C-alpha cells in the first residue's frame, strides 16, 4: 500500500497522502491529474477504471480499492 500512496502523492504533487485523503482536494488538482491517476492505475496495477466509476471515488483508499491494491 505504501508504494501506491507514494505514487499517488507523486501524481498529485504533494509530499504524502493517506488512504483517507480526498485526492480531488489536492492544490494542483485538475482533470489532467485525474487522467494521470487513471493511467497510473492501469500501467502500474493493471486496473482499468472506467471514467464513470472514477468520478464516484472520493479518497485515495477508494482509488486503491478500485485498483485492487490491498494492505
């Protein structure tokens, strides 16, 4: 899980995130950042998250669960 948290923090351009962090509240959040998270989930974890499903996700923990990351 820590590797996933580190990768999300890198994409969001923040020092760190926790599973309860609302990723859309990141200062640099944009639709391109959201797309980068989707691409990261697919490339790093083999998880294809549909855009409609992604829009329902609120926290980094939600994103981890959608990507199949446990722990």
